[in-house]
C-alpha cells in the first residue's frame, strides 16, 4: 500500500473509532510505552504478543528521537489497518504537530511540507484514552479534568484537556494543578485521585515522563517506556482483562 493510501485509510478508521476506546472484558491487554522511532521494538511486540485473544495498546510517541521514525509509524499504521480491533494507537505529544511545533522533532523536519501536512492530519485523529472494564485507564501522559468517561469523546484536539492528556506530568506531591513547566502542565496527587474517583477507575498506565518513578500514588499510576531511545529497559505491561485489579504492580511487566 502506498503512503498516501495508508494515511487516508488510517484517518478514516481513527475517525470512526473515536477518541475514547472502551475495551471488552476478554483475553489480555498488552500496554506498550513510547516507542520513539524504535522499529525493532514495535516489530518484536507485534510478533511476540499479538493474537486473537490479545489487544495491543500503544501509548503514543511513535516518532522523533529514535533512528527509524518513518519506518516505525508506517509499520504501526499498517498493523492497525490489518488488526483494527486488536491494536490501538493512542496519541502522544509527538503526534500533535498539527497543533503546535516542538523539539526534538527530527521526523517532522525531515518531511517535505506536503508529507508533513498529511502525517499531521492523520495523527491528529488518533484516540486519546483507552478504558478497560476492570478499572484501568491508559493515556499518553495525564488525565483530563472531566466528570464522566463519556466526556472524553468530545475533547477537542489542541484544547487544554488535550494538553493534559498528551503533555501532562505527574509529581508525587500534594496539590492539584501545579503550573506549567515549559509546555508541560504539572499535576499533583490530589488531582490524580480526584479524576480517578470521578471516573471510577483504579489504575492509570502511561508513558511520556522518562524521569518519573515507575509507580506513583500508592502504586496506582504506572509509567512505561518501550524504546531504545531511553536508557531504561524496553518494558511492556500485561493485564488479564477478566480479573479485578487494585494496584498497578499486579500487572505483569516484561522486558523485550
């Protein structure tokens, strides 16, 4: 499939599936942190984990930093089209070029204007949040200030709620909104607990923040990275969708 057709078909699928993905209580879910141009990591995950009983949830940031950004995003889009109900690609801040420029952005700068615009339009349609029936939320970074899960479907790309989801950092300190660090809004434990209470969820799985502890907020928030662009082991988290879960350390972590 040529690149233009791949982007067009991907855009149609993302628009149809919407901003909030609600998984069914079957099989397992494998959560994948930032892959950032690590094509090998994405290939290993698909080859090793994808089957009819498994849903792969990639947490965003597929481009920039790593050496094979173009190859990585093309591979993931192809896999999504082949497995539309078993692979979900959440939007990270590095997929938000349509709204704002950022750095590092080697992938975006290496494209000509026409291709840059085409990729930006497609990746702006990626979903924001995955929800599981046994109490897990997955985003790229943070949580939006909403009162019900269904409100996520109406969040606009580029809005303050979008920034919280794709750019937000967590700090294990008391407090709610802690201000911005550059383009990254900062949130404390009170905000985490309040939003999770409103949404009736136990655990958040996310990436984005490489210097965050693996577990935060009484082991209710798990941060994952799955790219050789970071000096940490490439790790995925596996959730049994049929089992109740209270803490993030109940998920199985595996290095690839």
